[in-house]
C-alpha cells in the first residue's frame, strides 16, 4: 500500500503505511517485517534520507539472510 501511496504523490501516507506494516509484523512475522523495512529504505532514498535508508536496508538484508 505504501508504494501505491508514494506513486500517487501522497508521500507522508506512504511512510505511515510502511511503518504500520513493520509495527504489525513485528517479530512474529520476521520476513514481513523485513519487507516493510526494505520498503521504508526505498521511501527514505526517495527523500534523500540516506542514513535511515541504510539502517532499514541493512536490517531487511539481515532478516533475508536468516530465512
């Protein structure tokens, strides 16, 4: 949902949906949480927040490696 919001030029809602997905997934659904974090990384890159993007991407990558 967050990527659709992003491309519909509703960037703040895209961030909200991506964070909600991560919050809902939490540790119970680790792969879904990793996907949400990678989505947050993508959105952060689009707004030039490279430090946050790297943090999210690294966390998502670590989760993917454990699967």
